[in-house]
C-alpha cells in the first residue's frame, strides 16, 4: 500500500453560467469554489451543507460525472475526470437520493446487478453468479427475487439493490448522495446500519453527502461543512461537535430540533437565507448572516487554517481568537 | 426583449425566402408550362413567342433573380394561365376560404378547449369516456373522408344541405363540420391531458383551500396553466387548417384559395403557385411568431429568461 | 370542560387503487382544543396526510371518499356540509399549508394577486384595504420588502420565501385551525427552524390551533404539546407530548424513537423495526403484530382498541393495557 491518500481533491472549482434574460454577457456562479481535502482508504467522510452549498456538485465531480473547471482530483494518484477509463469507474461508485429513479424499471433484479459486470468485463453468467450471489445474501434477498422488477420492491429494498449494484465491482470508494433522505425513518435506520456493516467488512471508503446532521453524525469519521461552494470547517466527528468553531456550523447544529422536550434550548436562529449573490461581493460568504462579522470579514475571504490537529476553519473571528490565545 | 423579437423576425424572413426559393426550383422540375398552355402540337414559333413573353427562355438563374427582385418590389407577376396579376386572382378567391377558416379556427379552439376541460374535470366518468371516443374517431379519420360521408348522408340521403359551391350560409355547414372534427379532437385531447396534469399540482389544492368557487379553481388556476401546450398546438392547427383546406375545398367545390393553389400546380402556373405558397408561408411564420410572443406574455418565467430561483 | 375545536369520530377514508379498496384511514378519533399545537406523526402510508385532507374535504372525489365518521368543527359535522358550505369553512375557519413550496403557488400569477384572492374569498374589502391587508400579511410572515414583493412571481422567490407566502395565504382570514402537512420537509434546516418558530409565535398571538403532520420527532418534541402516532391507518398512541416522550408506551412509538440517529448519542448500530409495513391488514388482529417485539398470541386473536392507559394518554396495545390492569390490581 502506497503512502498516497485514496482521494486527493486540490483547489477544485466548478462554475456554471447564469443566463440573465436575453443578454449575451456570460456571468458565472461557482457551485464549487476552491475546495481541497483528502481521504484515506476505509475512511468515512461526511459532507454537510444546505441547498446550494455545492455538495452534490462536488460529489459528481469526484465521481467523474462532471468536469472540474479548475483544480485537480486524484484517486490513487490518477486523475479523475469526466472522460476517464473503465478501471477508474470500477473503483468509484455512487448511490443516489431517489432509489426508484436510480434503477431501470424495465430491468429485473438480475439484469440490474449483472449489467456493471457485463459492461466492465463481459463476464459469463456463471462467473457473474459467483460474485452476485454471496452479496445477495448479505443484503437479505433470496434467489427468487432475481426475477422481480423494481416496482415489486419497496423504497428501502431498492436502495439496498442500488448499494448491491455498486458493490458488484468491488469499488474502493462509495459516494452516497443523500442516501436516506427519501426513506422513512425506520428504513433509514436499516440502510444506515447496512452501510456501516459493509464498510467494516469490505474496507470501503465512504463519502456521504447529506443535509441531515444526525445522519452525518452517525456515519462519518470526519466531517466537512460546506457553505455556498466553500468548505468552512472540517474536523473529526468528535471535534466538530465537542469543539465547534465556525458560526455557521454552530448555527446548523443548534437548528436541529432536539427530540427531548425537556431540553428546550434557546436556539441561535440563523437569519436570512443563503444566496448566490454573496459570491459577487468581496469578503467572507457568510458575512450577511454572521453575528460576529468584523471589518476584515467584509474585505477578505478567510483561508482554511488549523485550530487543532486535523481541525480546520475558515473564519477570521476564530483565527483572531486563536492568535490571541497563543 | 428587443433582441428576442428581432432574432425571431429575421429567422422568420429567412425561412420564408428559403421555402419560396425551394418552391421556385422544385416547381420548374414538374414540367413545361408552355406546353400546358399551347398543347402538345405547338409550332416551334408559337412556342418561342410564348416562352419569351413569359421569360421562360432565360437561364434559370436569371429567371430566379427576376422573380426575386419582383417579390422584393412587391410585383408578384402575372398568372401564365389567366393573364391577370396573381395578387388579384388570389384576393378574389380569398373570400370563401377566409369565411370558412376564421369560423373554423375560432370554433374549434373554443369547443376543443371546452371538451378538454370537461373531460379532465369529469375524468373516468361517462362524459369523459364519450369525449375520448370522439377524439379517437376525430383524430384518425381524415377530414375529406368525413366530407364524403357527410355529403352522402346529408346531401344524397337526407337532401338537407347542398353539396357544393357557395351561395348561402347553408353551403358552409358541411365544409365547416368536415374541417372541424379533426382539430376539435386533437385540441380536446391535448387540453384534457394538460388539465389533468395541472389539476394534480399542489397549487390547485392551495387555491381550493382559500375557499374560492370550484370553477374559479379550475379556470383561473387550472386552465390558465394548462393552456401553454394548447397554445403551441393552436398555432400548428391554424397552419394545418389552411393546408388541409385544399382537399375539403375540392370535395365541396368551394372556389377558395385551396382549389386555386391546386389548379396552379396542375397547370404549372408558376407565378400563381409561387404567390399562394408565399402567402401560406408568411401566414405560417407569422402565426408561429405570435405563438412565441404569446408565451412571453403569458408566462412570467419566460419573460425573465431564467428558470432557476436566485 | 372546553368544547373541542375539532373532534374527529371514527373516521374511515378509503380510496380505489387498481380494483382494490385501500383503507387509508381506518377508524381514527382525534380531539383538538383551541390553542393546541397537535402533531400527527407516522411514516409514509400511515394515513396522516389523508386525515388532514379529509378534514379539509380536499380528497380527490374521483377515487377517494369518506366512508363513515364525523368531523365536528366547532360542533358542525364537516362531512355533512355541501360544497358551498364547505367553501365557507376553507380559508375562513381552516387554513392549510402543504409540503412542497415550489409547487404550492400558481407560477403565472403574482404573489400579490394570489394573496388578494385569498383575502377577497371571504371579505368584501375595497381594493386599497385589501392590498394593505395583503402587505401586512407578508410582514407577519417576515418577508422583507413586502410592498415590492406583491408584484413578484413565485419563481423569483426562494423555497423558504414561497412557503412563507403559502402560510400568509392560509392565515389570510384568521382561521381557527391551521393544518400543516410536512411544511418544512422540503426546506433547509435553518429555514425550517425560522419558519416553525414564526408559526408558533403566530399561534400564540391568535390562540390558533395547529395540526402538524410530520415524521420529524425533533420538531414535535420542541414545538408541540400533543402528539398522536399513526400506523396502518389508525392511531396507536395519543397523548401530551411530554408524556409520550418521557414514556412512550406503544412498541411502534418506542421503535420509532429508538431508530432515529441523534447527535446527542454515539450509537454503533441503530435500533431497527424489523420488516416493513404490510400492504393489507387482516381483520381481528393487531396491525403491528408482525413487527412487534412484545407480541403475544392474544395479539393475533383480536385487534386492540385505543384505550386510556393513564390520564389523557391513550394507547392501542393489549400488552400495555395488561400492564395497567396489573398495576391497578395492586
């Protein structure tokens, strides 16, 4: 095993044109705005953020479904891009939010599971069976479900099928884009347990995208918080919750309603909404909604600087405090 | 916005010119008009006289440039056959066609939309099933077949209505029916499915929850949004009507521009044919332009040109 | 004793699907008092949305119908009202907010016009006064620049803003009951928090009742004073939120609470309710039988009724009630 990280994302940017009326001038907004991070093998990294923060776009860039405008994504040292080869595609797999929309309704279960193998290496049926059948059992399906069609399964079962399908090629990295958001709470639990179990069995690395902090908290070793295309804080799960630094992360955590009526804490309500217009002004993207914004915040974008081992924050206020303490 | 209109207008003009030119060249492949006029046994001299008087002895490109410059100047030329300005001929025959078409367009739109709305609101009930049956019949059977059937029933058997020519209001009844059945069928089908789609949207329930009348919900909120695809098709319907009138006009012997165009093609009366086509394309493009602009008028999302929120 | 604002008695709502009759709501009783913030909780398919839509009588008549039951609102049975009478209730007495704000507003009509329509449906205000009222409603739901926003179209607003407009429309004529069907599920958590707090403030100001349909127990714990848990078309537990959270009685309620991931705890594995919701329920047995960890043979013999276990805490379970009887015997 080389000393290389599994995944290395360096200063990746992805922009999309904004079409305003009928003008020809192209203006852009950055869905992903200078994002850098690394992942090791077998690690579980969660990306949390609200709508418009760029997490899905980032996931798609890493999966090779989109091409980055700037920056580099390296998987085991090789470049990930929209036109990469089959070998790479095998190693990075993805599951999506809507299970029903992720499967071809006209293919039966066998067809769905066998397709990746067929595309990658044109396997014979007997060989494919050797790979698929054991996985089938792990997921709780029986052999006679192989001839069933998607509409005969429940949402939770389809999501398990999608996970199964992604594992058929023995990937090293599984990207999960809102894997449980469209499922009922009791089914969510089943899927989350399954994902955790698989990770330890197959030493898979996970990149889990979600807007649900509880899900991210449950499944991640390390967490990245995104806001309007940028990373604002990243830390291990423990540190992020025990020692939250960025005002946005604090507000996000405080906004989660606590399922204990006895604990009715006074919330730090985040005012306003995230708007792309913030990208057009100088300074920190969070300035309009931040309680602790200072003059520097309106002027300069904060850099990601460490406050602790493995704990990075992009916030002038935090950095100023840290300097005062040292 | 200005740019939108200008670009579309330029495209429209370009389309008109292209099709017009296409007809110019294609029609000259169909045969020799001089032979038509003079017959098979014309002498060489009379052939040359006629040919030069019609400028058909010039090289093809020169003919083209002459005709094109005439078009630009507004001089549409003289009919080979009738020896009169084509514009006059056209105008003369416009009456019956316009009378028929305008009523058909208005009536089919109104009736088609009405049927569609009723079928959607009462979907899966008897009314809906009856309307759907009607639309299948209406969409599959060509209008001239209806024409012939109607003549058979109402003219021959029942002797209620006249079968041809013009003269009174009664002469237009059967042509009107033959031309209307198809468009009513397709407009009502489209309206029905657009309405069903719209009525399943959440804002319909929000409107109901205001406590307003059900008809306000269906018309102001439902139909208003369901009309978009229908408007597109209406534009196409207008064009089809103008084109499909040819055969029906022939069946009923109506002296309209349909029959005029057909005769012009048959007799290789190029200027007349060219003019008829020109008017048709111009109408077609103009109608499409109106449809495009109406979208902008009806849908604020298109006016803003940007569908994403902030 | 206070007269209940809303009293649902033995409601059965069915719909036709593929030649079968689906009993979406199969015997529901519910009482909402003035000022209650009542949560109706359950997973998809349990019938909670159908209950909400049955109250407002906006179930699609082409395939759904109220088979039996009474819905008494301020003493009047809504089920027996004719369409004209029901229209006098909708908007004026009962308002409703739906799940997806992006599709809750007519896309081609301005915000102002849609608000005015709601106002004018039940009042005869002159235009200027109606406009002023509309603007003040937008202020109430904390929309910035309300006067400008009157001319805006829905697509020019974000999801959170759109939902605020929908709430303003629902509150236009000061209804006594606001039904909110998953109002914040489609919104970001920070916006969710803002909007829920604002709805709660309005509720307190106007002494309005809210029936909140949701699957998010956190929101229920923080905002609601009463909870009813639904499963398979019936209510399995009903009581004050403090009681239900401190001592959930029904195995389904317990399972539901245990299976949610929480940032407060570090769980290696989440508790799971085994199996899935069955498509049909056999008469004469408990609906939760096949997934219940404490099922006994009796559970397959007769369906338990919703009984009062403690004061104002109802539960539909043989085994819980057996415990009560045992405790009473001591």
